[in-house]
């Protein structure tokens, strides 16, 4: 499982609907559970929303707030994950195949960071779900916006 940070910077209010955007050759490939992945989380660059997309508002009073997006019939290969959120504190996303039964790519991120993108390489053809979630207190997420591109 490899995660790549995409080096695309957009304006803070930018929201794109793009498909098949190539990953810049300068992007860094790392395993999701390494110190290198942690350093990427601290250097946000941004791209938001793609095909498909999902926006979720936080429900007040819930201990865990999350957002889920399904995309069936992924043909296999590279998936770019785009996430934007409003809030502060830690959050986490997971890409799961077989409708949520197998986690294949995941990473922690900060809610207050600008919109961010990561790449998961070598994903087999299957049905996928993308989950992003945070716990509050202490995080206080207001909304998540998820996107996936291939």
C-alpha cells in the first residue's frame, strides 16, 4: 500500500470537478504507516472534490462524526483521494474495498489543514468506500467533503 501526496495547489476557495488528473512526477510515494507519511500530513497542498464526491455535515452531540462515499466498479489502478474539512484537531480517512470489509489505504490528517489529496497505488478492480471521521470532543468537525479520482 503506497500513499502519495499530490503537489497541486489551488486557491483556498477552489473546488474542482476533474477526472483523470495525472500525478506530478515530483509527488512523493510513501507507505501509509511510516514517519514519512506523518511528515506529509504536515505539508498540505490541495485539490478538492472530484468524481464522485460527497459532502457531510456534522450532527451535533455525536461522539464520532464521519462521512462515507461509495464508488462501485472501480476499474483498478491508482485512486486519488481528495478531502477537505472544517474543524480542528485530528481526523482519519480509510479507503476500503469490498464495500467496506478490507482497509487498503489510510492516513491521519488535521481538520484545520487546507484541502488535501493523496494517491493510493495498485488498487485492484472492486467496489470501494471512502470513510473520513473524527472524534469530538476534542476535534469539533463541522463538515467533510470527500472526492475520488482515477
